[in-house]
């Protein structure tokens, strides 16, 4: 059992382990049960004793003495994280916790991101466009952006546009995806907005009033404080605030639970003409909510914008109008005082493609301005060699003893061989280089091939 694992509680149902806490001599797990987040004694969790190893210096509950096996497991946590990172790289991804140590040639871009967050902290909303073809590092830069936001204390939310389930043309549906993915600083996984309602109501109302509109303020004022200890009420509020439950249904359900009539305002706009403006208002509301819950601001990432535009050839006039209205509403956020950053990730179309179906140019034109525009590009030979060294160091952390199996000369030979292959490809992309490098490391580590055999086989 480790952080992020799921289990079945005999009383509360399916839960996700988020954190391990110590209270006195007791070890507790912070668990997300779907409707709320609560602490659970590790004794009530299947294989919960293994969680004790996540507490440095923890004594055995049975003997009161330091458990040497647990000390070994404590030391093994970096190794497990490194192995997770290796598996992510093989899938073409990078873990947020490791994106900084696996980035090369991004110093100037990181500085731009830092400047944007600095301005957002001064209540100047920032808009960022990260563009690049498939495989050149667009998602890597978005992960780097998210990692930087988390380190600076921002809440983060992300959604992948697919042109149907999540699309700029349906702002209310898009908002559902954003709210369901909000993750606060210090959280490994999103804990759910319902878990933060009590925090905002009890301690964060001044901050909420500074940024949110009257609709969100009224919502928070209407919720009875005594109802916040009821997990069923929290579940109702979470569905309602994420727009998946209508205000009338939420009122009825809360009344049935015994908390009287709660005059919750309607959050979702019914009229098509009102949806873009309501989307803008809800972005302000959720920024205020996140600050009220203790975050410094909110980062929202909308990735794969070009996939959304891929369906633009089938849009009718009404669909295009709704799409454009949402983008203009996002652009108008520049007139608000908010600690908000919105980032778009997209692959640009060719220069001979009409601007109306080129996601990058059309988004910028409709929004009217981008504070930061970053072009993800292929890495140079020097960058790839540096990246190879970083991947090697991560691999050594994941699999002890590997450093003795591949000396510097061997690494140089493998990288040189892969660079030649990389340059021969019609569409060279860094993720393919990394995957090939890891494949070579695996062969050497398992004793299935030597460096000489790898180099000879590539000729």
C-alpha cells in the first residue's frame, strides 16, 4: 500500500490514500472517499501497516522499537519514485515531480513562466500559449508549467479538449471538466472541491469576496455551517458546484437531508447567449474559491486545442459563434484583478491553412492577446546528450547497481548510436530518443546485450 493506491473500506467504501499523518502515537491516512476527505486509522485499511513506512522515524506500534524493515522501506521511496518516472518516460510522459530534473534547454522558458506567475500574484491575469508539433515537447512544457505553479502555491486544473466531451464551444461542459480536476497545493491527487467548502466558509470568506462574484458569495453564505460535517451534504455540494447537479435538485436534496431550505443560486447558464459570460464569471468565482482555500492563485491548462479545431470543418454558424464567444470572454478576463493563469497547448497548422481552422492563430486572434507565447522545438544534439545523462541518472536511482554496468564510455557510444538513428528519421522527436535509450538501458541491465552488440546491431 502506497500513496495513490485504492482500497475498499468496510464502512465508507472505495477510498484513495492521499497522505500519511501522525497524531500522538497513532498513524492515520488521509483518504479521499469520493464524497469527502477524512482521516482513517491505518489499522482499518487492508495492508495498512505498510503505510507506516512513509512516516520517517516511526516506531513499531507493537514493540515500541524502531523497525529496521521500515527504515529500509523509507530509504526505498526515492527508488520507487524513480521507477515510476522510468515507466512514465516509456509511455512518452514525464512525472510532475521529475519534470524539472529532466528538462534541458528550458531556462528561458522557465523564466517566462516565472514572470507570468509573478504578475498573476499581483492580480494581473496571464494568458499563455504553448505550441508545438506532436512529440517535440509541448506536453512536457505544460507539465513544467504545472510543476512551477504547484511550487509557487497555486491550485491547478487541467482538461484535454476533444471537440465533443470537452470543447470551447460548450463552456458549461468545459467548466465541469475544470472544476473536477482542481488540485490544491500539497495534494497528490485532486481531493475534490467539496472538501474545501468548510475551509473557505470558516476562514477564507475575505479572500473569496475579493475576487468572486455575488453568485459564489451568496452560495457560500447560504450553506449552513452545521451541514459541512455531513458527508452526504458535501457530496451534493460537490456535484452542484461542479455543474453536474442543478441548483433546484441540490436544494431539494439538502432539504431532504434535514437542513431546511437553502437558497442556492443557479450556477449553470441555461440560455446559449449567456454561457460565455457565465463561463468568465465562474472562472473568477473559482479563482476566489481557490484563494479562499489557501492557494496563491489558480492555473488552468487546456491542452490539445488543435483536436477541438479538427472538428471545425463540421461546425455550423451557431457552433462557431458559441466557440468565438467563449474565447472572447476569456480574453476579457484581462480586465479583472485576479491571480489567474490560463494556458493553452496546441499544435499549429501549416502556413497555407486558413486562419479560422488554425487553432493557434485563431485562438490568439479571438482572445486578442497572449502574455506568453512559447514554441516547443526539437532539441539540439547537445540537448539530447544532456538529456541522456539525466535519464541515465534517473535509471541509476531506479535500479541500483546499473551505474557499474554502463561506464561513461559505454554511455557515450550508446548516445552516439541513437543520435545517428535520430537524425535519419523523417520526423525526429525527443520522446522516441528517450524510449530508445531506455530500451538500451534495459537490455544492458538485464544482461541481454552488451554495448558493443547494441552499436554493432545498429549498423
